[in-house]
C-alpha cells in the first residue's frame, strides 16, 4: 500500500477533510491530493515528519512493506520508498538523533498523561 493511500486512510478515519490536513501540513490541498492519489512522486522528509506527528505514527508505519534506502552519499540525499522519493539532506547521525528526540518526546507525553491521571 502506498504512502499516499495510508495518509488518505488515516485522514478519513479521523473524519478530516483534505483541506484541513493540508492546512495543518502547510501545503496546498492540490499538493495533498496529488500525494494521496499517487500523482506526486516526491514527499519532503519534513512533511512526512509532520504527517507522522499529526497521526501519531512512526515513519516505519508508512514505509512498512517498502524498501527504504537511506544512503545519503549514494542517493544524493534522498530516501526512496515504493514510488516515492523523500528528500533527505541530513546525515544518518542527525536522522537517528531526530528519531531519538521524537521517541523521548512520546515517552514524556505518556508519562505526563499517566501522572495527570493520578
């Protein structure tokens, strides 16, 4: 299943319009439509990070059953997934640090939620 289809399914599950999601992502509704319909072959890495945050999903959810090639030198800073290319101009160490920060943030949110229930 393509990244665009997964985004559309998550959006529809939350009863969100394309326009609402596009606004949250900071892109045009046309751009989002092209991503969801598979007409867009490139998705910015930062845009995918926003999508992951909005739907509370790891990037691996969108890349599941896909081959991800994140060798920055060989691919000139691009991560390839299915029919999509995600622009990635960051070294692997930076990407790992970003993922660690995201995971720490999720853990802190969980801890805060648990503490507020007590």
